[in-house]
């Protein structure tokens, strides 16, 4: 059986890390693509040489021509400009929307059957713009944010309780960024929800509130430390987990920016919700029960994403 083909649009920090992880996991042959000529070719060659030492069997190539992504099974999009210190995700809107247009056209022409994972910020609006340009079915285009946000939440909780990260599950909903909605009552240690752990005096409500806030600010904390770019190791791991769920038909339940057509009372927007990811792409949107406070936070997040999509449409109307 032929190997899967995975195209990585954008060969910067996340793109290079994606290629490395995909090689190590032998998920498929990799094509790195970037407009910065030499960057994808150089990274592909460097990574290919590491295969002799690591002993993995995948082909890695680099290109600045969309023809190279022909027939890709999965496309992961990180092309664009990353957030700099002091810059909000929303500042990126104009630049990255036009990047999504060119990437979407490339996918439409050369990889119309692919499963597409968008990582570029501002995430929820960019996955919408990318889907519009690529014209693929909505279930084949998703955004990566919730897997990363919940990974951060899980990590902080495992540190708080001094337990294995493997026994911590965590749940976040909503858009990526300030409006993300961590859900403590759906987050557990070995099945014990956080409110019960508070009652058991493992932690306090104040500590959980602090951890929730640190999760929301997770990206900004790393931008502040790095000073010259944003997080890339955990974002790459998260996007690869989503690609793997599709390629191996794992039917994993993951929080992704998915297209809603009526679920949660929302229509026509990409926003973070739990979905089942398998060979059919987004096979199901999981509609969990929300209390009034959670619903209010979620709808605030949806409105923030709608605002960005509205701003994109306004920018278009001015052209
Ligand atoms: P970076 O290392 O700058 O890589 C981006 C690459 O995109 C660069 O190599 C550019 O040359 C390339 N590029 C720019 N325009 C185009 C184009 N039109 N076609 C093809 N390639 C192009 O950034 P990064 O890898 O650190 O981050 C990539 C994106 O992910 C940024 O938008 C970040 O804000 C975003 N990001 C999202 C999350 C989420 O959780 C959603 C987390 C971390 C980063």
C-alpha cells in the first residue's frame, strides 16, 4: 500500500516541527511548502538526513510550487505571520486572510480530496477563510486550537495535583484566545471532576480560577518568554494528533474548530467544540449540556469569531 502524503503549507517553526514529528511517527511522506524559497528545501533535506540516525522510512521534500502537493491526503496549514509580543491575534487578520486565499486556491487545484487542518491565527476566522477559498466540504476542514488549549490545561492540572498527565483529561470550548472557555466540570483526574477534587480538598476554587486564566493566556505567556515568535512544539504535536486521528481512522473525540450548522444553536461559523475525528473527517459534532454561565461564555466566544468573520467580509467589500 502506498504511503500517505502529507503536505505542510508553511515551513516555519511549526511546519518544521510537524515534519519532524510526522517522520518520527512514520505517518506518511512529507512535502514542506513555503513562499520563502530554500526554507522548505533546506528543512526537508536536514530532516531527511536525520532519518538515517532515527531509522524512519518516509520521503521528505521541499517546494515553493503548489504542484508538489498534488494528491495530498492531509494538508496542515501554518502559513502566515506569527504573533509578535504585544500584537493581538486579531491584528493578524488582514495579512493572514490573504495568505489563506492563496493557500485555499492551491489546495482546491491540487489536493481537493485532502483533510485540511488549519493552524494559522486568528484561528477560528482563518479556518473559515481557508475553507471558503478551498471550497472543500466543511467536514474535511478543521482548525487546531482546542487540542492545544486543553493540553495546556491538562499540563497545569497535572502539575497542580502532582499526578501523571495521562490521568488528567481537560475540556475547553469556544474560540482560540481570550474568549476560550475552559470547562472545569468536564475536566477530570481519572474520571473525578474538578469540582469534586475541590470538595476533596485537593485544590481550591481560587487555584482552579488561576489555572483557567493561565490556560487562556497560555499562548501569550510563551510569546512573552520567546520574544521572537510563538509556541511551536505543543501546537505541532496537537496538529499531528488530529492528522493521525484522520489517517488511522481513530475516531478520537477532540476539541477542534469545526463548522457548526445548527449545533449549539449556532450556524455558519467555525468554533471550538468536541468532535469525533476519523476517516470521514469530522464525523460528528458532540453536543454537551452547558449550564447558563457556560452557555453565556460560549456564546460570547461565538460572537467574537462572528465579529472577525464580519471584519473579513468588510475588508473584502472595501476592495
Ligand atoms: P513562522 O515560523 O513564522 O512560519 C510561518 C511560515 O509561513 C513562514 O516560513 C512564512 O514564510 C510562511 N508563509 C507566509 N506566507 C505564506 C504563503 N502565502 N504561503 C506559504 N507560506 C507562507 O510561524 P509559526 O510556524 O511559529 O506559526 C505559524 C502560524 O501558526 C501563525 O499564524 C501562528 O500565529 C499560528 N499559531 C497558532 C496556534 C494555535 O493554537 C491556533 C498556536 C501557535 C501558532
